[in-house]
């Protein structure tokens, strides 16, 4: 871990290979080449290619990709029988995520407004018909990602939801049983304004899963939109297939930035840094501290908590742990906006947090105050944990109901006083662009 002054930040940031410009351009050519080959083969040969890649990468030979409904029921019953606390926690998280997602959905509504007398423009909000949720299962099965994807899709009104997750290495030919239990729990949301939706699961992972869901195969349905986190192969597949299918965004390694005030608790900050760092050696935990003395205390707290560990968190902190000392709140906000973190924590005290809030423009999710642990957003508080990484918070927010909605427009016209001027304006602009057909198409409306 290193400590730098705010005045050194710009030069330091420019020197980094990961400098806040998205993940898509920072994947090596071999990965991109390999993913292209997978996509081309799945497009051409469907299930046969998907089976071959599943055998190659997941060491599993599958007869069928779709998970029987009974297997999800059995997984749920197993969870309730063996870990009632986890089952209850997942159900609480589901309900909180659903409650928040339903409120999000209410912010998107149909309307019409009269632009001019006789010219009525409108908006319609239409859910995607088929959405796919990718649930990673690398070092750990991300059961929470199932809830974070399925529940907002259902709240948006999606009719069919497909969950894709790699087959477990247990010979069952099924995804991790906890993933399947989470699918059953996620599909249990109920809302009177939302029609009953079908939630299906498929034992397929990696780039081949994204390709199969983008094109559709003999047995895997084609999705309208694909959402959810994944490794670099999944991320590149989503990038390459955008346009063939809708995607939420292309994500890279996870990160957190904590803005600490003079009275912030170094031990709490250290705990949050380690929590983020344990995801991946490429994860990045960073802090903005008001002075070198507090920065030093945070380093000491991190060392005390991580000790001599050679694990993932230690590797991440050694490779990219960073503390930046800032001169004032304006500098702290400026640096935070440049970093555009996935997770941004404010631990500066109530008054300072209020002053900083309107200055902060770029973040995936904001956690205000010491009690708002980022881990609560990851799991149980209702907000979504699928968030933009690698600086992508400069232009997008996290996964929400909006990713499963289409905002389309409508136009109605009558013989009002404002109709003829709008037609003539269209005719004039069309002729200026050299599009006589457009001009005539507009003009003829006044002759009828």
C-alpha cells in the first residue's frame, strides 16, 4: 500500500494502466480472440458447441442445459433444512431488494404531453419480454447476484427470466445447489401489479453462456437483455455481443473509495478496505484521508487486521492499495470524481458528508456515514450490488429495473393550431438536408 499527497494524484493516476476508462480496452488479445472463437462456434453450431466448451472449461459433460424445476425445489428444501439462518437472510434480502426495485419501477411511467396545439407526444415504458441473469460461481458461488438480477427483472415486469450459472464440479451436471436455492427464493417475489413470470435456470457458464443466450440454441432460449457480473471472458462476450442482445454494462475488477474525515475510525476503514480487497487480487481499495497522520493510522489498522496473510486481500492491497491525503473537501471531491469508484463511502461526519454530497458526481453506489457499510449494499439493504467498475461510473449507474425496460415514444396529431407550423418546420429542415422525400411526406399532410 502506498500513500501520496493530493497534489501528486494526477501524475500517479496517469501512470496507472487501470486509469478509469472502462474494462473493454484492457483485455489482452488472446482473451478477445478466444472469446470471438467461442461466439462464432456457438452461433454456428448451437448446443453442440456449447457442450464442447462446457466440457473443455468446466470439465462437465452435459446431456441437457436446463435445470429441472424439481432440482431447484430440492435445493431450496435442502437450504431450509441445513441452514435456516441463511435461508431467512436470503428471503429478507429478496424482500428488501424487491421493495426498492418496485419503487424504482414507479419512476418510469407512461405519459403524453401537448407539444403544440394538435401535436401530442408521449412515452411508453415496456418491459423486456425475456431477460437472462448471469450468476458467477468461480472461487465462490455468488448466490446474492441471483437475487440482485432476478428480482429487479421481475419488478420491471419481465415475462421470462433465465438464470445461467456454470455446472458445479460435483458430477451432478447442475449449478451449485446454493445458486439453485437462490433462484427459487428470488422467483418467490409477489406484486399485484406484475403478472406471474417464469424463472428458469440453465447449467452453462462463461462466454459460451453469453453467446447461447444472445443467439438462442436448440435448447437455450434467446434473451432480449443479459445482466449480471462475470469474469473477463463473460465481460468481453457481453461487449462483443452488445447490439445482438442488450447488456447492462461491461464490468471489470471491483473497487471501493472511502473519503475519511478527521474523526473517522481507522479500524472501520481498514475493515472496509479488506472486505473489498478479498474479492480478487485485482480489486482496488482506496482512501482519501485528511492528513498523513490519519493515513498512517489507517495503514496500521490494515496491517493489524490483515497481519501476515498471503491471501487474496493481502495480494490486492500490496498491488493497488492506495491512500491519498487531501488538502480540503474540494480536492477530495475532485479526486473522487476522477476515480469514479464503483463503491464510494463517506465517513466524514454528518455536516461534512452533507457538504460533499452535491459535489460528488461519479460513483456506482454511495454509502453515507459509518453505519452504511458497503457490505449491506452487497447483500441485504435493498440497493443493487451489480455496479459499474473501472471508472464506468462516469457514464452509467448500477443494475436496476431500468435495464429491463424500454422507453419508447409515441406521436399523435390533430388539426390543432400548432400542427401546420410543425409540419412546415419539418419540411424546411428536410429540404435543407437534401431529403426531398421527407419534405414531401410532411407537406402532403397539409393538403389532405
